[in-house]
């Protein structure tokens, strides 16, 4: 089992994703365990998503990050840059 955690701007978990390689050996299913209204995404992750498809369930189209989880779909819009943390702020679109 693998966990990925993105934090909100207060340092609390904002988005928790899980893959289960025991049941899904290719790791193609992503489970959204927690999705808060605001997250910080490392600039390196944004770069990788823009350059290539990092995972079939995760896409970045312009400034819209979409996660098509096996249990839930989550959409975030990148709203700003945090140069101190080298990250981008993202939040649920209204």
C-alpha cells in the first residue's frame, strides 16, 4: 500500500491518496482518503504533470487538477504560487 499526502497551507493534511498494489499490482486505482478545500502542490509535481501523464487517474489541464479516484472524483484549481515553499496553492473551484 502506498500513501501520498499533500498539505494545506497550515501544514495539515489536505489531500490523501492511496494505491493498493496487493489488489491492483499496476497501481492504476487511486483512492481518495481525504480531500480538503485547499492544498499545496510542490512545483516539481506540477511540472511533472504538465510534462507527462504521471498517473492515468491524475491529470492537469491548464490550471485544473483532476483526480479520478476509484471512490471519488476531486477537482482543484491552481490559484497561486508560494515561492517560499516552492509550491502552488490550489483549491476547490466554486
